C-alpha cells in the first residue's frame, strides 16, 4: 500500500485497492473519457458510411488508423481532456475538442466538424456508460460470481452424503444433507445470474430530445432512425430505445441494479448461514501462521471473511437501491440528477467484488467438523417423529400425530432408547416395527 492509497477517502481506493483496481478500466473518470472517445470515433466512422457529400473524401480511408491513434490513449491524453474541461466546464464538449485536435494532427481538419455532428452529450453518455457497464460485468463481475458458484458446487459435491440436522425457526427439524443445503445456494445464484444476463443494455441515441432534429434538418433524405438502430444495435451491441427524451430511460439499468442487489442478498443469506454453522461448531477454520483473531483472546479464530462480505454487501445494496430508484426518474425531458449518480455505478460493484472475494475466501478456510454434526443428530432423536407418524398414517394407525406429539413435545431428552421403547408399545406388525426401528436421524434425510 502506497501513500496515495493510505490517503484515499474510500476504502475501495485505499484498503481494498488491490481487490478492486481492475474495475478502474471500466468505471473510473479515465475510463469514462476513453469510452466517450470510443463512441465519438465510431459514430464519425459510421457517418462516413453514409452518402454525405462532405465526407466523400474518406470513402477509402483506413479507419483503423484513426481507431489506433484515438483509442490508444495515454495518461497525458486523459489529462489533456481534463485540461480542456477546465475551460469548457463541460466534460463531453472537452472530449469533442480533444478529438478535433487529434484530427488536426492526423491531417483530417476538413472533416472535424462531423465529430459529434447533430448530437447532444447524452447520446455519448447514454452509449458510453452502458457499454462500459456491459464490459465491466462481462470481464470482472460475471467471472467473479462464477468462481463463487463453482466453489459452492464443489463443496456441494464433497459434502453430498453428509447427514446434518436441519434447523427451522432455530429449532431441530427433519434432517437434511449438507451438500444439498449448499446446492440450494448454487441453484439460487445460477437462476438469478441467468435472469440478470437476459436484461438488455439500453442506450439512447437520437439528438437533443430524442427526435434526430438536427440530423433530419441537415439531411432530410437519410433515414436517421435506421442509422441510429444500426449504429447502436449492430456496432455497439447495445439496445437502442426507440422513443426517448434527452436521456435514456434507465429502466433496463435499474433492472440490472435490482438483479445485482438480489444476487447480493443471496450471498448475504449464505454468509449468515455459514457464520451460524461456524458458531455451532459444525465447521472449524484453517489457521494461518501469524494471524490474530482477537487482540485480547488468543484462542479466537473469527469468521471475519463472511462478516466482511456481509458488511460490503450492505453498502453495495444501499447504493444499488438508490441507483435503481433514482435513475428512471427525470423531470420532463431532462434534468441533470442522473449525471452525478451515474459516476458512482462502479462503487457498489466494487463493494460487491470485495464481498464475493471475501465469501470465497471464507469458504476455502472451512474445515468440516463431522463429529460435531453427528453428535447433534444423535442428540435429537425427536426429529424422526415426523417419519414414524407418517408411516403410522400409512398403516391407518389411530391418531399417530397426537401420539408422537405426546412423546416428543416435552422438555425431556428423546434419545434412541426412548424412541425404541415407544415403538415397542405400538399396536402394529413386527414388520412395521422393524421398519420404524431402522429410521435414525442420520438416515432420515429424504432424497
């Protein structure tokens, strides 16, 4: 950790910088500038494919040369854009002026007025930001979530045959299998990931108030709607919204943030379950040489990874909640409240990445304490009452539920001998008694 990270206000750029640094390529100020420039350049190239008289001279131009020059930006280039912004006090206009200067250097001055032609700044923001969000999710978030799913899936297979006492309402309940309980989270995460990936990345591209006003007045014979659809849908691989104000609706983006929040809640649920299993001594934790669990109690090995994940999820979800609620709301054709909010979309994603990594770390430190799990089963024979009364119902035995209730709903210990003695009192065949005696807390785990 260097002096700049030590002085960072946010732990994302400070304490956790090493875990979140990769997100900077998609959600930092520099990244936003780069994606804006990318969209501006691709838009200019798309214009050159139209029958516009002023751009005929570029019909055989090698546009890859422009892409190479413009998109391989250095830190000095980014700082140059920020320097221009000091004068313009407008971030997208600064990008436009920067590209025009580059065109001068490339000998393309005659064509530079077609940079940002007919556009408003939101045509750039509302394509650059969803483009960066799509890239950030695809390259950083999805693989990290998949790593968690894979880790859980491996544990579910490893613990497939481990019988475990279930707990409903915090009380002993019908036994289950540890692997199956882990598989519950695998299924939940896979289902929600599939839903999240179905949500399109919406984009607005249509001029000042969404009607291609400037485009149409300049070149009325060109079908600008088709042009916009082709540019956004086919070239940028986003989904162009057909009817907009000056800004994108953000309804799809809000759905994505809701989906991310929902996945986080599943991870939060998982964290609390494993925290509780550790407190029940169902798991020990791997001890790392030199680590300290408590500054005062030398024996402690705390479940800090699950706690760290839970805390970061809380921050992430609070921000996802605000983003999802605020972004779809804008006064009339546009207000500026979305602008500052959109600059923060990387923040909850960063806290989410920290959370996912912490949960994975916690899972990889678990040591199964099967002796304690088995002891809990052996000390709770009352849980087989459901099985016994169900078989008795099958045999048309009178009032089986009530008979088992009288036996088990007491404050006395129900053990194997008590249950065996009870079975002997039942007026059923020896075959049924043998069937009932074969039921144990370890074997009564269903399918």
